[in-house]
C-alpha cells in the first residue's frame, strides 16, 4: 500500500489532516496501516500540512533576518521568495509597507 502509485482514500486523508499536528509520527503510522513514514511525509507536504504554525514560523524568520532583503532571506533559508513576500505582506496587513527585493 505504500507504493507511490497507490491513491490515498478519503478516510486516510481525513485522518492525516486531523492528526498531523497533534500526534507523533509513530502514532500516525499505527492509524494509517500500510503507509510508510516517507509516504506520510510526502502526502502531508502535498496537502501543505506543517507541524508548526506557519504564522509563528514566518514571524520568527522575519525577526531573525530583520533588515535583510527577502532575496537574501530566500537564499539563506531556501524558502521561495514569493512565499516570503506573501507572508511578509500578510504579517504587515494594514501598514503602508512597500515590499521590494531589497528590504523586509
């Protein structure tokens, strides 16, 4: 069942979505018999599931790299530049902040 070409059932996806942030991987594997650790990570990634709260994560990134360009942050962290720009705008909603490639 862990082969790449085996589709996930609606129930398996529901289990993953509801429990990915709450349970340890070992517990998820028990709830998803036949799914490997790698398969669970791949599916969670394709569903954009993250263990961390993305808003908190990006706040930490922007605090750590305060004064750096989004381009430099992208190169340093490997996070896509457009993703950084989206979260920077989201975190500064309502402010008259100009986003450029040079400063965040």
